[in-house]
C-alpha cells in the first residue's frame, strides 16, 4: 500500500500463485491486480481484485480507509480478475453506491445471479462527472478496450487517469523487468484485435492533461508519459515499432530450420538492423505474436502437413489474423517432400488481412536444402533488405 498522490492510495495485490493468465498466457513473474482509493469528503474505490486475494485486498482497503467507509465503488471493468470481490465488498460495505455504465450492470447480473443493488446503483454515461469534494471525476468510456463495458476515469484535480486494462502489463509489481517487453506481449495478446477502439481512446485521452496513469495491471506510470502513449499509438495503429525481420519457423527433421537459420545469417551479414527468429513449437506463442507485430517484415518457414501446414504454424497465423495483422511484408519458405502446398495455404490464410505485401521470392524445398534453395534464400534476403 502506498500513496500515488496525497489523496490517492494504491491498495492492489501481487499474484505469484498464477501460472497462466486468462488461461493461456505464461506469466513467470506473476501478475498485479491493481486497485485504488481516493480519500476526499467522499471516498471512491476503483475496482476490486482477483478472487484469490479477497482477504489481503480488504485488509489493504481497511487500512487505507482508517476507520471511514467508502461512498462509491467505481467498476471500470467486469473481468473477474478485477470484479470478483464485488459481492464480498458489498457485504462488508453495504451502504456503498456502485458506479458503472448500463453494460456494467448487465455484466454484474451475469456474474452475480440474484445480487440486488437496490438504490445503491449509479449509472453513468460517457463524459459524466462525479464530485468527491475537492476531486472531480470524469468518466471516459472505452468500449472494446477490450470488453464492451470498459470505462476509464480521469481525476481532474490530481490529473490522474485510471486506465482500466489499458497501459497494463504482465508481471507482479515486486519484480523488476522491462516495461515495454511485457506490455507489448500483453497488448497484442489481449487487446491486439481492437486497434481502432484503442485509437479512439487515445484521441479522448489526448484532450486530457494526464500526469499519472493508473492501470489495473502493472506499474503506475508517472514519468515520460509520451513514451507510453507513443507505443500505444504505434501498436494500435498497426505501425512498425522496430525495423527488422522476424523469422518464425516449424521444422520436423531440421531441414526447414536449417533454411530459416541460413536466412537469418544472410540477413545479419547484409546488415539487417534486427533479425529475430523463433521455433514456434518450442517458444512461447505469445512472444512470437508480439515479435510479428513489432517488426515490419515477417518470414514464415514451414512444412506441408496433411496437405495443409504444420499445426504450430497454423496456430500462429490464426493468432495473427484474429488480431487484425496488417501493414506488413511477408516472405515464405515452404518444404514438402512430394507436394509442397504450404505457400498456397499460408497466402490463403491471410486473404482477409489488410495491406499485406508478399515478397516475390518463395523458397521451395523438397525435403532437404539444396544448392538451388541456397540461391533462393540469398534472393529472399536481398528482397527483404530493400
């Protein structure tokens, strides 16, 4: 528990019990579930935490309140890692008014059957304000960033933006790690599909004098805010963050891997600013998705498999296309012992993707890398360097 400003206190928790966030994302450094309280003439609490930390969170809240009782619980996001303790909170503080939008209360009914809020319910609209005394709160709706009920809150007094899941990252707060790496993996894994909605949010945020960002995951951001806002603008605009090439491969007996590694070596020799390479069967899939969005150029190297493509590559491409992968240049290395069809299948999977530029050179291996393939790899490298 610590002070963000004189009146705003952090009351969140760290989770080192979790192995997979949202049932799929590996989180070796755990997760933070953030919660905040503003102490004013009236007291507002921002979101609860995951169900596994009820007692710790309520103790943090009680300590921050110092014997007082909260007037409002502002529900910015209904995912259970933030809303799970809503019913328990109401049992402890029955006089608190629950603040949300119309969709928030629909979701509350979905998660908590039979929970009757009676007159302890305040339905707000986009742009509405709520006075706590010296602090005035303004509600900023952010539908589909990344659920339909999401709203954020701007404290006009302390210039603090409570940003729900936006600007969040994987990792507990008691672990030191690079913000961008885990925020990028978090963003593209969870929010990546909703770039247009994030762009709309950034326009709203741009009209506010924000000096501190308080997300529901990850650290409170207080310095160099243009850096974080700039990254979010690049990510949500599907722009290129880093010049370079990401090579993603699958390989059964090592021949496709050999071709991918030869390409990486050739690109490095040609002075490519950054070459990243990943074995999709062995490396974290979310890390690979992150790298595909980070760099401007992508090479997919895989085998024909059951007249289709190897399962890990298929999974990877589906992860990209469902997140609206676009504005990228893609090259292909395919392998097939008797009927190579991987290139055709790959191109078909990207048919609905916007602004994909296919390189002219396709490397087609029949079983093992041969002298003709080395020439194709050289040509592909030269094309990627243009």
